[in-house]
């Protein structure tokens, strides 16, 4: 997706990145408060997207409206890209990339793995082209909050994160996600079936924003997924990178909708090779868009 942005701004000074990081956290926490207020009432499906199982609730829309309004008030020249209502243009070269509830199905069922993801990037809001500047992932049910700023490190509830050393692939706990159409799930199942015997185990937690943060703080070893959208990964990717990890695609490509692999650099390379051998990401092997 291309927005009519001005030329990318020069590298921002650390104090400005710090202000953006603080704003990301404040907005994510406010949005989390709203979700907690709404979660006490009956939650119903308001709409569907790629399939009948790819759902949207009224709370998703309400949270995105809140975040859009807050960004407009605080940073009126910045662009905005949200999962539910799409893009609005800006003039500063910065874009706020927001997932109002990452893990909507979990939210719908009362499963606690869902989060608010708020990030700001420089340049085109495409993982292949952007420069992530600041981000926050706020796990609504637990209150755990991960933040990161470009050149400023990554944090969980204020504690500095450093990604752990890469284990061998055979000892790696790996997470992934699945799309919502039947054809794509069949293809993804083929990849999982080939990968599972090669790793310690595979998890599907249902919120890639949380998955990426768990990689950064060492509770998962790596994450891979195809079909991710910019709002799914904007904040979590920066948390991984600022913890010292790597995020990339297959065959030397940058991370994109085609494939995202995150973890310690050595494990990312080994996992990427195993995915390539399993046929993930090949033309004619569409292992799916992720439903979040």
C-alpha cells in the first residue's frame, strides 16, 4: 500500500524517538483500558473478512477509532494505517501503524492472548521499505507491555530485553500462525508437518504481536508466518530488532507478506532453510494470509 507521503524525514534525534516511544505506550495502554471495559459485556461478531472465520468485533472498530482520534490530536501531520479502516495520508513522512486488537478470535472466545499494537514508522508503511521508529505491544489480559525505540533498545514492563543465544533448530520452540481459508490452511499444514519433526515443538498462540515479543524476551525461540500485514508486525518487529534479534524473509528477501521469520540471527537462518526445504513461500504454494 502506498500513501502520498512527503520525502522520508532525516534520522530523528534520540529524544524525539523517545517521545514517540512514550506516546506509543500511552496510546496502547489507553486502548487496552477501553478493551477491558468492553470485555465485561457480551462480545459478538460484527463482520467477517477473508472467510467466515476471519472476524471483526465492534470493539476492534471502536479501539481503532479511539487511536486514530488520539493520533490526529497529538500528531496531526502524521499518516495513519489501521487494520479496520485503512489508510489516511500525512505530510511528515511518518505513519502510525495500528492493530486495534491483534488476536480478535482469542478476544471473542475469552482466551487471554490478544494485544494492542501501536507503532510509528518512517517512509512507506511496508515492512520491505519502512524504518520502524517506535512501538508498543500491550497484552490486554495480563497487562504485560513491550516497548521499543530505534536505537533505544527493547523493554518488557521497563526491563531491558536482550534476545537469548540461538539454540540448534532441533531444540527450538517455534511459533507460527495460520490463515482462515481452507486452501491456505491445507498448504500451511503441509509445511507444519514437515517442520514439526525438526524442532522441539510448535506453538500457535493467536497473536503475532505477542509472539514476536515473546521471541524478544526469550520465552519463544523463533516465529515464522506467511500472510502478515503491516499492522500485525510493525511494533513487534521493532521489539525483536532492538533486543538484538533478526527479522527477515526467505532466500535473502526482507520480511514481508510473503514470509516473516524472527529470532536470533543464527536460528533465523537455520529455520529459514528448513522452511525453504518444506516449500514455504514458493510460487504456487500459497501457505496463506494470517487471520488476526
